[in-house]
C-alpha cells in the first residue's frame, strides 16, 4: 500500500499536492506533427513495491520525443505508450512498499522510459538521483539525458581519459554541450562540430574547446587531423551517423573509439574495414532508453556519484535554451525541429 | 656484445649450429606469385641490447605472407622488408646484453614483425614465450598467430565469457580452428561457418561446436538465429569482412561484439547504424602485426600464461594441415591460396 504524501503539511513544505484521481499529461493523440500533442487528464499512477511516485516539476524535450510523436519510436514495455518524455526533475510524493532509498519530498532527477510530459510518474526508487541543492528543478530537468548520455558514452563506453582528444558532433545540442563539458571536466580536449558559426561561438563562450564549422560540403575530417597534429581524435561522439561515419574513421587516432548515439543524418553508413583494422578502431552503438533495470540503476548512480558533484563544484552547467510550460509542448517540438536551439528545451510542469 | 651459443657443447645439446656469416632465408625477389619466393643467403643477424637471436626450427604460412609477397602488405619498420613470416618456434642461440628472461638453448615461440622464413631471427627477449615440453617445435610453430589472434580477439578485446555464444567464420582456417578451441576452453559455445561440408565435419571431429554451411547464396544469419533460440551470437570473429558484416549484425545478440580480423571477402561493408544502436553493439577492427613493443610483450605473456597451460592440459591442440620444408615456401603459398587446407601450413626450417 503506497504511503501518500502527508496532507497535514508537517513534514515539509514543498507545495506538494493532495492526491487526485487524475493528473494532467501531454498525450500523443495520433501519430503526426506537433499539433497531435494535447493536454489530457490521465489516471494518477500508484507506486508498487520498490517504486516511488514523483511530482514532476520540469521535463525536457528530446529528439526521441519527436520520433515517438511521429509513430517511429514506440515506447518500451512498461512505459506509457502515448505520453512522451524521457527525463524528469521533481519531488518524491508517494512511496511504494519497501522503499528505503528515498523519502517523501526528496528532490530527485533521472531518466524514465517515457511518460515525463506529465504531472506525475512512477518509477523504481533506485533509478532516481538526488538533485544537488545548487540546481533548480528547471535546470535539473536539463541534465539527465544530455549528461548521462555523454558520461555513459564517453567515460563508461569509450573510456575517455585525461590527455585524450574527443570529437563531438552537433556540439550545440543538449548532448553535445554536455559532452564537451564532461570532456573538459575529466581533462580531455574537446573538438566540436556544428553547422553554424553562431553555435560554435556559443560553445567557445562556455569554454568548450575548439570548434569546427561543417559547411555545405559536410566535411570535417581534414580539419580534425590538422588540429590534432595529424594524430586524429581518440574518441568521436557521433549524433549524425550516416554521412559522418566514414569521416569519423578517417580522422580517428590509432585505437580510437567511435560512439554512435544518434542518426540525425541517416542510418546507413559505409565502413572501411581495412582502415578499421589498421587503426584497430571500434564503432559502437548506444541508446539509453529500453535498458534493463540494473543498467538504469547504474546510470542513476553515475548521475548521483559522478555528475552531481561536478555540478556542485561548478565544473558542469546545464545549458538551457528556453523554458516553456508543459502546455507548450507542441511549441517545444517545433523549436527543436527548427535546429536553431542551443542546449536543452525545458518544459516546466 | 652478444654472447654466442657455446661451441664446446658443454651447456646443452640441441644441435645448435656454429655462427656463420650468412644464414638461409626465403626472400621475395619482386612482388608477384609464389615463384618469386627464393632461397638466399642473408647476413646473420646479431642481437642488440635486450634482444635474442632464435635459431628457427619451424615457421608457418599466413594470409598476410601472401599479401606481402604480392606487394600489398609492406613489412612494418624494423622488420626485414623482403623476408616474409610472422611466427616462429625454435631455440635461443645468442643473447644480447642485459637479457635475463631467457637462456641459450631455451625453446621459444612467438610472433615477429616479419623475417620468420629464415634460419635465424633477432627479436626482443620479452616478445617470446617458452614452448611447453609437450609440444614439438613443428607443432609450436602452428600456435602463435592462430591462437594469439583468437585469444586477443575473443578474450582481451571481446571479453568472451563462459555461457556466451561465439560465431567464428572461416572455421577451418588456422585462426578459426584456434578460436573454436579457445571458446570451448573458456566455457563458451562455438558456432562455426565454412564453405565446405568437409571442413565443418573436421571441426566436428575436433569437438568444435556446431557448424553452419555457408552455401552459394552466402547467408548464415538465419541459421545462427535459429541455433541460438533467436538470441543471436554474443561475439562474432569475422575473417571475411565485407559481405558478412551486415549479416553479423543481423544475427548478433544484444550488446554483442563483432571483431573484424580479416577481409578475405572484401574491405567495404555497409553498417546499419539503427540496428547497431538498438542492439548496443560494437564493431572493432584488429591486427596483430605492427603493434608497439609493449603490446607485443603483452601478447607473448598471453601465449605463455594463458595459452601454454591449456596446451599442457590438453584443452588446446595445434591444428596442422601439413608440414613442408622452408625450401617449399612457394608450394605452401599455393596450398593456402587453394583454400583447401584445414588448419596451419607449417614450414620446417
């Protein structure tokens, strides 16, 4: 039996609401454009054993949300099929049985399999991390997908270490700005690509390494080689995919690692196996969504143990392009589709 | 100043020869067919500080030797440019200064950057491993390339562990037969592909897991899925490359690892990045030759610490197709080109 948030207000004063039969959520009416996102009342979720319910205060828009809205990225089993949203920041407002990790009112953030465009979501307690006191919940909502993707890809998967060079594509994106910060925080040299000089300039203002403008011919490999003394990049974080992959390999250092975390430019690539062998290089694909529970817990631990302290120490900063209201989710999607954003689009709930 | 093998015969009686001004070696006269391999007298190599000279008793033929003979795989710096041969078994017959690891007369085997088709070669002492007493030197020469490639690829790079399934292409090749044995020795399940039923039957006689006949349409992915309960293979060791890679990915398990160690079928491949991401899979290229000294030492340590004990315990066996004399190197190359061999072609020196 879930323990509800105390209604007498004695324990805390975070403005938590009483339990309602329904809560508000953005629902995908049918596959389509931003206009299919509509606010609805949905049943209040109840936490089961080991789970908590979070009163979401902010979420953020991800490319995957746009794909899900178009019907091209179904929610994994266990997530609401029609409510998008992969990351949350909020307060614990109900505890399932046997939850010892968190208490009512705790400020938490983390990744969810879906359903974050809502006032409430229910998740396993161990998949959440505590929000450092120095972060607002709106800022905290800009952190999980971008920084956990970057940390997981660069550190856990590519073993990026101090002194190495990492090439980050789509440097102005949420993941891109996070990856350049993570690289800097661990002593690695960041090189970012973007399609506009303005995004590179903003990266530079954030102290995020060197920028390479990818102009109309779409090439960057020669620039990367020139800026690394022809050694190449040790790690590439690629969110573009198809047309970039052959170039990633061409400007990769010996024993370099390419991590493919997105396919904005296309999902088919040509791979030169001779070069892959000669460089003893690797290409790895990664997604955060649809991981099994134990790996979701591991990412929450990375968020709490590795990333949160770096935010506290001021080595990492959420990069927020804009804060909209949850009701403006459709506008948030249009904004992301415009490719003119820099950093994350947060939706306040 | 090198210490020569004692000529009074008091220390050992391995039939070591006295030092000559020249030794015999197979030299690539010019790029071309097997007929360009000719026996010549070449200067006797002298070991420098930290090096030893080995009186080679046997070497073996590798695909790379054929490519080098054709002028398509130049020797790395430091290796003789015109004497092929990547692996040796023999006795230490001269020590450079400061060598403490080995003594004159020690039976050793290992990988060399080139120059193994000869009576003598000089290498760094730490890049050699001791031959177990249970192996003849002819058998020992069939071990280094095949088993170190298999160990390095499956264990060190792909982290193959007990209970997993590995798909090995070209199962009847030197590396293929070694990989299936290594897989079995560490508790993994081996699945091998070959283009003839006879090779699969010979694998079966060696107890080397299940075989999949790749017939004229060149497909195997459905078979692999069917034999793994549609889970797919955790690791693929691919020596074929180009046409096989898309299928490798199609029949790969979640978080599977593809290691490309050869491109017999072509060096360009198409990579489905969506599938790579969804499976969170990786593709890695590997070569043994031209590694830096510290990694050559690491492979020698794998040979001595991990592989040699398994030969002693009878869990691994050299697979020798035929033993020719060094003078017959051209015939050895023709035999390998025929694709009718099973296991290694050894050249006795």
